[in-house]
């Protein structure tokens, strides 16, 4: 019996996009991975001479670049992704997870074709430089997609 391949749509993780001024989100492309939505905060050393161990407090948290991999096709690249990825326009992107929760990313994006090697799929990346990354409850995601 052949094994089945589980795709993104089978487990329910979807990527949506919305241009500034548009009324609603549209499904963008099927994605192959989801990046981390945050980094560890910087550490600020506050050790005094009285202490025998270094002491730290949390500093600012970085908003990491959000890179999504998708299968390259002419339609995916030129028709679906490129209109949202001009490098200057700030758009909204929504990752919806299988439990209905999501991550809303606002920022400018670019897309690129990835390197190709023997016996590999041709892939492309959507790279978002975020101005904000906010986790959303399932109710909030439902409202955004309504």
C-alpha cells in the first residue's frame, strides 16, 4: 500500500494576504514551512560589584524576518505572490494554523526563486520584513477572514 503525502492543506496551515486598503484576505499560496514568530529578547547586563554572579534583565525583542517557502510555478510566483511582494508596500499576511489560531504579520515583502539542484523541487521564498507580528486567537482569525 503506497504511503500518502500530507500537504499543508491536509493539516490546515494556510497563508493569506491582504493589500492595504483591500476589504479582505485572500489565500496566497500553499506553504512548505512557517518561520518562528519571535526571537528571544536581548539580555541587558545589570550586575553590580556586590554580586558574585552576573544579572540580566530582558531587553527589546526583535521582529525576525519572516521567510516562507513555496513551490515555484509561474502562477504562484507572478500571479499570486509577486503582487504582494514589491519590496516597498506594507501589506498584511495571516498564517492560520490547524487549530484556528493564527499569526498576523504586517510588513513589506519580496519574493525570490531559490537555488535549484539535482533531484529537488523548484522552490521560491516569500520574505517579509515585519513592522508588527501579533498572535491571534481562533475567534480573532475567524473575524479577520470573515
